[in-house]
């Protein structure tokens, strides 16, 4: 028994499998002319989302990709679609819930231009339909991880450091925050060792977005390695997957964000000094600056990671390193290495290295 394809089916057949503007206009015209198709169009969008979740994508991943490849209108449409689909979805953990809470604002009320709205929806669905499969992530298992008072204090200190216009104050606030980070990480490792059911490593994706994403990926890799985690960069989709224990993952994300803030502040000052000297600086200066910053910070972090630790903590950290390495190998059985590109400005490299020397990078406390 045959049936007549719905308006949505005909629009999809016209627009989703053909990249031309003509096909997109045809599909959008069909939808614009049939208001009764709106409910089915929304329902099909939720189905595309459910398929994306099955392929390993998470809300923040999609927002990041849509923001890069499409427009703000599409980001808002995506956010509204994710919110509409969430009540019909299964529970997916604390990190997932946090991503839902951080979604961008709702789209403005729809105006009378149905054709423009339908065009944007079809462009979004085209992207969702063609998403590849990603490695499925798992939250770190073990004891529940609520937002502790320690992490709340760390976030507050970093927020003040980013807001102040005084470099000395920012450095003091960042130093204090990093001291708390290190203490929190070590305390969690010791608590876990004494727990009846020790934790297992998990993974999270951290955005590594343009511009200068390669240097940022190098910086994140250095921060992860110094804090008993592993980072694997996915350049096409603007993120790195960091594998580690929950407390260490928190430290990595906070420290990486803090160092990026320090790097941006130092780069702005360095550029101002270069312009004051009559030398025009361009993208090559900034690329070289951040590449040098990442390289030098990585060297300092590696040295800090070799600091001797107490005898009771050494086997704990060693067993966690083994678990993290095994988890990374399961997620990414095949990886490749890459080299920094576009480092051509000597002044940018010099300024970036000097800024890295001034940055506060102590990832672990000096233990007796």
C-alpha cells in the first residue's frame, strides 16, 4: 500500500541530500507554504538529535560546530531543539546536564517570514544529518562529584583574575587559584585510594577553537600531561578529548582556561608595545606568540611534573597513570602526531616565550 509523501518528506528529499542553493530554496518553499507541517518538522529535528547522541556527540559539541559552520540563528535554533528534545531523552549524567544549562538563549519569536525560518532549519538539519561518529565518552565513575566549596573558590578566584585590569592582581589571584587546584587534586587522589570502590577514569571534550587552535591544542596537551591526564586533539571539530580522573579533569580545564587568559592578556600588551615602536604586527605575530607560549609552558609543566612526591602518594599516582593510559588507548587505538605550523615571526616567538616564563604554571604542590 502506497501513501503520499508528507510536506516534510518532500522538503527533505529536495534539500537535505543536495547541497545546491536551488534545492534548499525548493525545500524551504514547500515548508513555508504549509504551516501544518511545523510539528512534524520539529519532531524530525528531535530525531536527528537523538541520532547525533547515539553517534557520540554531546550538546556542547554541536553548539561549537554549528557556531563555526553556520550562523547565530542556527545556534539558537539548535539550542531550542536540544531543550525540546531533552525531556524525552534518558538521563546522561552531571556533565551533560551542565551542558544543557549552558545552552545559548532561545531564538527570538518567529516573524512572518516563514521562508527564511524554513531555510535556516533545513541548513541545520543538513549538518545534523551528516555528522560522523565520535568516540563515546563516559563520565568518571566512583564517588559522586558535587561542586565542592574548593572548586567554587577556584572559579571565583579565576573570574576575578580575568576581570581585573591590573596584571599584578591577576597574577596573585591566579597563583592562589592554582595552589587550591593542586591541593584539591592531591586530596582527591588520596581519598580515592582509601575508598572501598576506587574511581575509574572518564573523559571530557574541551573546546579548542580558532584562531590559533594548533597552539591552543599544544597548550592543553601540556596541561593535561602535567596533571595525570591525556589529551587527543580533533582538529576538524575544534575540540580535544581529555582522559583522566574527575578531580584531575577539573584541574586541567580550569588551569588551561586560566593560562589562555594570561596568554591573551600578555599578547595584547606585547602587540601594543610593538605598535608603539612603529612595528606593525599581524596574524603571524600572534600565531608565533601563542606557539612559543604553549611550547615554553609545556617545558615548565613537564619539569614541575617531575617533582618528587611522598612515598604514600607515589603508588597511587602510578596506578592512576596506568588506568588513564589504558582508557586513552581504548578510546583512541590509532592516533597521529602533528607539528606546529605557521611559526614565522621571531618577535612573536620571543615575546610569547617571555610571557610563558612569567605565567604561573605550578600544577602540583611540592610535597615532602
